C-alpha cells in the first residue's frame, strides 16, 4: 500500500481521492482548525467540512448540507471538495471510495456500530447509486487489533462475531479488522481492494488509544474527492 507520511499526517491518494489520518502531532480536539492545518500540509483545497457527533450507533448520513454536524457514525458524499471527518482513539476508521462512481465514505467503527448494523445500513443507502462494488476500495486505519482488543468472556455470546474471536491464555480478543474485511468481500469487494494499514492504536505509541491512555485526544481521519 502506498501510504505516505508528512508532518504528522499519514495519507494515501488514488485518482481523485485523497484520504488520511493524523498521529499525535495533532490533538484531534479543535477539528475545523486542525483540518485546515492538514490541508496546508498536504496542499489541498476544500469547500466544506462534514463532521459527526459520534454516538456508537448504526446511523450514517449523506453529507451535503453546509455546516451540519450529524449524530451518527458514518458519512458518505458524492460531492467533490467536501471533507468528511471522524475522530477515533481505538475504534477503526474505515475509508470507502469508488472513484469511478464519485462516492466516498468514512465510518467510525467500534464493535457496537458493527453489531448494530452500520455496514448493512451503508450498503442499503448506497444501493440506489448503483456503485460498482467490485471496483470500490476500502482502507482500514489505526485502531484496536486482535493483538490488543480484549473483550469480556460474555462476548462469545455475540454469535455475530463468532469467527472473529480468538482465545489466548484464557482471554478473549476480537479481530474487528478481519470482520470488516469479510463484510466487504462478501458483498462483492475484491480482496486486493481491501487495504489494511494493520496499525494497532494500542501497540503504536504514535496514535491515541483510549484504552491505553484514557485520553480525550483523538486521531483525525478524513477523506475527500477532488
Ligand atoms: Zn496491538
């Protein structure tokens, strides 16, 4: 994967799509100010910014009104020069893009939104746009991975995740990254189009981890099409 890094921002560009996420060089608190800083560093212009008030839900929105903050955990847009933004510290940022169909999306994926069906909702909502899923891409950003995503024993009762729970030394771990890959591939994504940074927010000290640090700071993830 061609992930580049510049002054605190990991980024990736393909055709007209630019996406990325910040490290601890950013606090991830003052979102509009920090997005401008990211834009300065990477040298891009944008016309609008869409953010979420994240509530660990299955709600996703088509972002198109100016200045709105949506209560939910996923955004998508067909507009050019609109930055979609989410904040995370352990949950996985998921970047969806189909540059042929001019659609980009961004999700805040913890186990709750996954369990409540946020991905199902997304695929239902984009159904009417006739997106070519076999020519779409997904990138999985930094978050808790199977090495560190310990879950309580009751979790094995969630049949939903049953193939993605690992047992090590009487402890249980959720492999949310593999769950996500499977969800997209079973809906028609090519395996090679599901790109994984494999970054673990807990293992890698340059990312915020709520579980490790109880921090209020966040990784900022963004996507836009130009
Ligand atoms: Zn880890």
